[in-house]
C-alpha cells in the first residue's frame, strides 16, 4: 500500500498527520520540536492516532464534518477552517458514500497534504504520471484540488512530489478520466501477477 504519514513543524509545534506508529518515531518528531497535535484527514486513517496522541499528551484533530470517528482515549477536537495555530487551510475533498476526506494547504509555504484522493503508489499512477488520482476517484477527480499551486504535495500513499508539484497535480486532475482504462488494466495485471 506504500502508506505514508507526515509530520511538519510549525510555530505551534510539530503536527503529525494520519500517523502509523513505528519504532523510533517519537525521536524523529523530537528532532523538530514538541508535538502540537495529531491530525486525521481520512476517516479510514485513524490507525495509530490515539496511541501517538496519548503518548505526547496532545489532542487528535479531525474535520468537523467527519461522522465516522472511533472512540478514543485522547482528547478529540474538531476544526473547520484552519489547523489551529497554523496557516494550513482545511479543504473538504469528499464527504459521500462513507468516504470522508480533507486536505491541508498552506499556500505561503507551498505545501499540500492529501490523505488519499491523490498519491503516487503504483496503483495510483500510469506511466508518465508523477502523481495520480485514486482509482476509485478517477472518473470524478477532486475539483477542490484544481487551481492550487503547491510547491510540494505529500500524500498518504507513496512518496509525494517535491518538485514542480503544481504541474504534477494539474496533470493528474486533467488526465484522470483519460487515464482510467489504462490504470485499471495495469492494476488488474498487478493483481494477477501476485
């Protein structure tokens, strides 16, 4: 699945996004400062959010419109427009058919954090794509990501794009429908070869 988690330093501290717990992860966070909070951007990415938040005695933040939130021992906080204490704007990507997803975008810093709707794990992309739309969203690519000009896009599946990211994102959205048959055929081939 090439799952990825992210941590980014702000004036408020280190924010951990859609975390997957791993040995030594707390030492990695400490290199950038104290953890300010844990953020969940996809209703299927709660993974280790509660555990990491409790270890650092910080809340778990989720978008206000998320309905599917599991019970947690950590303090749960909902937010609407920006991630508290940061310049990261909350973008509503989708809220339908049980898929609740948001993204974070800091236009000044040039960083877009996307949980699931775009990625660059092999099952997201066709040859030539540096980033691709999720296979389930290819026919209706996320319009909320159009016209953004990020310098970097970090994703929940894959390495993300750290150079010429705006063009890679534009290409992914614009070519999503056209590339769907090829992506589906390649994904089927990958499954059969296993």
